[in-house]
């Protein structure tokens, strides 16, 4: 690996280093490289050595042309279960609920409760937390939007589990 860091000097010198390991992080790739160095021995002689240091790629290193890096130990980030869910379901929608007031007053519903990203939700309406949304949903003049799923999500919370009956035969 060749350091690509301009901090090495104004003359743009590059030092060839050995790539020992590469590791994927949340912010990109880190490479453990061994830079050539020398150290003093106890008997007064000098011997070749390597200084190992972690560097960021591509900020500080670049590959050497013609070198195969397939045998280098590579640690990739494991996919979190959350990222797998996000990949399947897509991005999570914004939290909260939005109450749209109906202006015409016709029919039994005078307001509609929407998810904030619903096409029918009014722009700029304040977000309601779960408690305020449930309070609004219990009002007889409020209906729950079926387009965005507000009805499917909030109805079980409003009705509880009382409407679910046990289908097993009675033992009495």
C-alpha cells in the first residue's frame, strides 16, 4: 500500500508499506499497514523493522498497481438485524400522527387521523404523540385513514384484545 497522505511532505514522497489487515468500520475502511523502519539493538547495531499503524482508506493509502490483495485478512462489518429489516421493509416512516380537520362538515366524520407521511395528511400540521392520537381517534367525529394504515395500526390499540375470542372448545 502506498500512503496517499499529503502530510508526508511537501515533496509528495510516497512510502511503500505492507498491508497486514483491513477492517470495515461504520465510517469506512481502516487498514493496518507496516511501514519500513529501523530500530537500535542492545548490542549497538541497527536492524530493519516495521512500524504498524492503522490508517484510513482512501484518505491515507492507495493500492500498489499490480499487487493482489485477495489474501489479506479482511474483516467486514456484520449486517445488523436492523439493517436487514430496513432493507426488506424500507425506511421507517416518521413517528407520530396528524389530524386533518374537514372543512365542509358533511357526513359523520369531521376529522381524519393520518400518518405524517400520508398523501392526504395536511402539510405543516402539528404531530400528535400516541396518547393524543388515541384520544383524537376515540372522538366520534374522527375517522382513521385507511390509505396510510392509521386505521390498521390504531384500531387494535383502541379496541384492545377484547374482540378476540378463544376458538378452543369449552372444557366446562
